């Protein structure tokens, strides 16, 4: 496991993980979060909605972004301070999501890093876009 200190991080640096969303992921996320909206859990209900079928929780994708920040860039010991998200397209069971973070700015005074955070599906369509502020381990 690689840990990047503030001084080692460079603008343009990226890290990613890939995850296929399964029915069990959505069910476990509903259990842990308490978000039991039927759009996520009940196919018959979800078929009657705008999405015409079940979709994953938007915050499930946010949790995957958190995993990249915690495990890849900046890595263990970093503190997740802020996240902005725009949910562009639904994520469905069976979608393979590529979660990417990219360093877009460094604040030398506060030793904080701003990263673009985004998710694309197996069709290379942007499904989630955002920006995070993280405090990496000190140099």
C-alpha cells in the first residue's frame, strides 16, 4: 500500500478503482445506511419511476470515491474534508464503474489537496462528477 505525503503529491496525479455493482452491494448499502428507498430495492416499484428500474444509491458511488482517497491517493492517514457531487446518470446493477480521482490543485499554506472525483460506467459515460478536498499525511 502506497501512502503519499503532501510533498509527494503532484497536480495531474491520478488513481482509480473499478467495481461492478451487484444486487448484494445495494442491499448491504441500504442496510448500513438505513436508506431503504424502494427505487433501490423494489424492482416492481422502480419500474414505475422515471428510471424504469432499480438504481444504486448515489452515495454508494461516493463511498467508492472515499475508498480511492483512503487507499490509493493520497492513501492511508489522509483526512477527507469536503466533497461536492453531481449525479449525472443512474448506476444500475451490473454496471462496472471506474472511480477516478485526479489532483487538480494544492494549497501549500494549509497542505490540502483538491481532487476531481468522477465515475464512469462500462460505456465510458460520466455518471458522477465532483470535487474533493483532502488533507494528506504531513510531509
